């Protein structure tokens, strides 16, 4: 197996594991049963403290530990991940879980578009067609929320998807190890949340769930997902957020008996089918290119 093929397989495994761990994020937020700013403060604070502990221990063990913030690209990624965290938690409290995860899946197409504009990685016609179909799916979900009180939450979900895609694109462009960048980026939402809690008070009914979320789930999932662009393309990394799209509503349905609306099911089905079909095509094309490269340059 060539080094390039090995790196691609490593990237797929890394991001798949991170995406799988991320699927329990929303259920844990819901189980904590708290006020939005309090949840955000504890979640981000626990993530930041755990990231620092891991980094210090890693640094003591080897001088090859990655930087916390690698240059200006790292700063930009920090800001985007921070904004994405704020908009994500806001969306959790202002729209349904089904709407949230279906819309967050749109980050795959955002990543493809940003890669095209800024990295000159022009999408194939199939990708452009998938983007058009996905826009229809998102419009069905968002359009049905007009006048229901969920529009704001759905717009926050779209904002979070864009921030994640932009951070992935910057990581891909830099080629640097951004594993800790997403974790350090929570300092910004932590500061905002702490200010709001100081003004409005603190309330979390079961803080243990959100501490576990911030100290364990977030560091593992975001370290893996933030490192993915080092090995695979932005759209491929964003693809693994699909695991949350598919599994988070299942966990919420099993725990809270929350049934998704008809428009959420229709729009979400369009998103999932389109993304899965497009992702399978993308991986198939990647295998064909690597196979052709091996035939032209035999070891």
C-alpha cells in the first residue's frame, strides 16, 4: 500500500471514529436539562481544561506534540470553531433535533463550495448536482418552520454548518495539524457564555452529563475531525458529520420519544440519500484514481 493510500485510509478511519463519537453530543445536552448559556459554559469549559491537560502531558512525553494554535490559520480556525459552537448550542434550544442534524449535514456541500472557491478544487458536475438537490432539502425543512418559532434555530444550524465547513477548508489549505485548534477555539464561546451566566444566573439540572460531554466526547470527536483534513479532502471530512445526522435523532427518539415532523423527514431523507449517494461516488472515484496511479507507477 502506497504512503498516499495509507494516509487516506488513516484519515477516513480517524474522521469516522470522531463522527461516531459526536453522535451522542445532542442527547447529552438534552439529558443535562439546563439553560442554554449555562450548558455552553460548562461544556466548553470542560473541553478547554481537558484539552490543556492532554496537551501538557503529551508535551512532557515528547517534544513532537502538535501546537495548540499553529499560526494564523490556527487562529482563524479557532474563531470559526468557536462561532460554530455558539450557533450549534443556540440551535439545540431553538429547533428540533431532527431539523438541527439534517441541516448540519449541509456542511458537506459548504465544504465542497469553499474548497472550489478558495482551494481551486473544482467540484465535479455530480457534486454540483448534489448541492442543488440538497438546497431543495434544506428549503423544505427551513420553509416549513416559518411562523412556528423554529426559523431562528434552523438559521443557527445553517450558520454552524458553514462555520464548520470554513474551519475544515482552512485546515485543509494549511496542511497543519489542527487537532487541538478546535478544542482551544471553545475559549471564545466560553467567555461569551460566562458573561451571560453572570447576568442571568446558572441552571443545569444534571451537570454530570454535560461535564462528561465536554471533558470526554468533545475532545475525542473534535480532535479526530479537526485532524481529518490533514489526510483527506474537506468534503470527505464533512461527510462523516452524516453519522450525527443519521444517529442523533435515533438516540433522541429512544430517550425522549421526540418524533420528527413530516417536513423534517422529507427534507432529511433528501439530504441523507443525496449525501450518501454522493459520498459513495466520491470514494469510488478516489479508489479509481489511486488504482490508476499505482498502474502508472508500479512499485
